[in-house]
C-alpha cells in the first residue's frame, strides 16, 4: 500500500513525459526570411545639362538561410552560401550564368572583353569616421571611402562616400559583402583597398556619396526604409523558367555590375 501512491503518480506523469518527448522531436517551424528595402536618390549637378535628371530608385534584398537574392531591374544576383556559387540572371534577355565564387575572372569573361578590363584598375582608401547615423532605430558608425579608377597614369573617375553600416542586423549581412567583393574583383582592385572594403563591419543602412568625372559631379544618397521578416516570393532564389544557360558573362553583364557598385551603394 505504501508504494501505490508513487506508482500512481508515475502513471499520471507518463503521458506528460511522452508529450514532452514528442514536442522535442518535432521539427521547428521554418523561420521567415528577411526583406530589406532601400531608396537611392541620384542628383546630377547642373553642369550635366539636359542629363541632370534626379532619380529615386527602390532596391531590395532577400536574405534566407544561407542564400541571398538582390534584384536590380534587368539583373538578379543569387548567392548560395552552401554551394559557394553565384547565379547572375539576366531577366530581360532570359539567360543565366552559374559561377563558382572562387572561379578565375578569365574563366567567366569573353577573351575580347577581358583585354579591355585589363586596362583599368580600381584604387582607394578606407578610414573610420567620427560621424554616426541612426537608421530604423539603430546607431551606425560611419566609414569614409575614397575610390578612383585609373587606366595607366590617367585617373578616370573619383568617388567619395560615407557608409553607415550595422553589424547587428538580424540576417547574415556577410553574404551581401561577399557578393559585392566578388563583383569588384572583376575590376582589378588594389589589394590594400580591397582589404579595406572587406573590413567594413556590417550591412550599409545609409550612405552619402559624391562621384565626379572631369568636371561632372553626381550626388547619391541611400537609406534603408524597411527591414522585416517575410515569406519570400516564389522562385526568388532560383532560375526563372525558360532561362538558358550561358558559360560566360557578357560585356553588358560586367558593366551592369560596375553600375551597381557605383550607382547602388553596394559597398
């Protein structure tokens, strides 16, 4: 009789223990991806004449588990961290290139345009700034980046900008940095400058920028306006149906990547 109460208690606890075990073994619900939306404002100086048209451009990123997609009008770039590969998708012309992150530039570019790329090189400096900016309630330290492109001894293009980046964003911002570094590698960056860019800690939530070519100047400003969890659009990380496979990037693909770097605050 003395043992009846413990035995009864054990029988009563058994269903609870079983329920707890089943709960532990069930898969956790899938976590939504992160959607980041930014606005870019482009303001050419008056000396551009009729070309001095102000632009406001919306850009967005999707960050999933070990995968990221960035869409820029006619192009989409998908970085698969697990495979260490990048999909460059030309949405307008309906083709894609599936490139290894570690592939040599010469293996991805047509020989004729590779000779053209070899004439240019990107230089620059990176330094911390005392300035800070608060974006979406997050305080971001500033980094001053000065960059120029040269062909031989001729300096062709200058760019001065302050990037306000945050490393505490709730997604893997390093995927965006790795994609940006892959893009700039096509333009033979000076190694010290490349390392400086890579050392910027975080995802850029805002940027101010002035670019100049000869006497022509353009001002840019970017700010992230939305950053939230959401279910991604179907197929955002995949190859669009009907797309054909290309083995090499075209001249237009390469120049689009440079435009993104200069025009779309991509580090």
